C-alpha cells in the first residue's frame, strides 16, 4: 500500500529539518577536526579528531534517516550508536536484557580500569607492553563498559539499541568478527553510507573493499595524524582484513577451529600496523601518564 500524501509530507518535513540539523552537526564535526591542527598535545589532537569523525559520520547518517526532532537530539548527544533507525524503533520489553548488559558493562568497566591503573603500571619499565595493556584497558572501559551502560539505559527506555560489541571473542570467522561482532555502530553507519550505495552501483565485493579502505583512511586520520608518523600502517591493516576475508572464501576454509585461527592470524599478527610505534610513544604513553596510570 502506498503512503498517504500526508505521511509523505511529514517525512519530507522531517528530512528538511534533519538536513539543517545535519548541516550544523557536519559543520561542527569538520570544525572539530580542523581545530585539532592547533592542538599542541598529540593525545588532545587524537581525541579531537576522533570526536570530529564521530559527529561527522552521525551527521551523514542523520541526513538520510527521518525521525522526530526530539529523538534526533537524544541520539546525537546521548547515544553512542550510529544507527538512528534503531534508536527510534521501540521495543516492548527490554529491561531483562538491559540489566544483563548493564551488569556486564560494570564488570568490563572495572576490569578495564584495573588493567589501566594497576596492571599497566607493573610494566612501566617496558613502555611498549605497558601501552598495550593500557590500550586494552581503555577499550574495555569505553567500548565494553561505558558504552554498554549507556546502551542498557536506552534499552530500559524502550529503545531498540544494540551493544556496540557483540562478544567479539565468539567470532567464528574474520567476516563474522567485522560484520557482526566488533563495533557494530561503525558497521551500521558504513552499511548505510558506503556498502549499500557501492553494492547497488557495482557489487558486494567492491562494497566490502570500499568499507575497509575507508576504515583505513579514517584510522590514518585519528591514529597517524596526531602521531605525526606511521603513515600507511592503518590502511594496510584494513587492506589485509579485506584480503583475509576474500582469500578465506576462495580457499573455503572450514568453519570451526580453522576459521577461528585464520581470523586470529589476520587480526593480531599485523595489529602493530594499526597502532604503530609512533602512535604508542607520542600519543598513548603521554596520555596514560596524564591519567596517572603510568609514571
């Protein structure tokens, strides 16, 4: 059944409002990115660039997803997900799942804090190890801890929000890790903004390569730029992820232990390209010292 003229008019009005809000947010994101050029401290530059990229992507998603203005503002400012459609969709019962997610988030937050402020300090004499322990703790605190607590709150409010991390350790393949398990917020945004348009124009394979290429370029912006070095490492890392998925399909690696080992090999062996030495020494170690996690 076709939508009524009134419904179409309402959607068009929402898109107009969203376009204006999106332009403002997009401009803000770009300004934040540009302001990073004047930040003298590399780790401050990193956080500014990350925030700028985050709000720029949110603005692009916003301009393609009609919803009520109030929901839009809540999603923009108070929800870590990048799927506005999911945030505006209502669920009748999410309290039990939200409680489990909140408890898991608290545990991960505590575990990450222990890694960052207790365990990392034990390796202060080996800065590279201390940095990796600290970065692992930071990921647990943010992506598994804080973001899951916020997501659980919105679940309790009846929103169809999903955790950013879907038990990555349970991934059965490299494609499963990137497609279903790791940072689903970024996946949702890339699916809307890149994968669907490219797949519609060419094919799914081209779309997959495009998403990984863009991921590499965005990490160059957030990782290599503030570090002032390590250029090409993040892009090569994500190129290897796309290559690993493609090669795994061609080799028809059986699902199970073999596919898990294949995923671990491609995820962990080249991870030094993603978080390279200049980034660790010029950005993360000074940041952890500022947090008093390292001497």
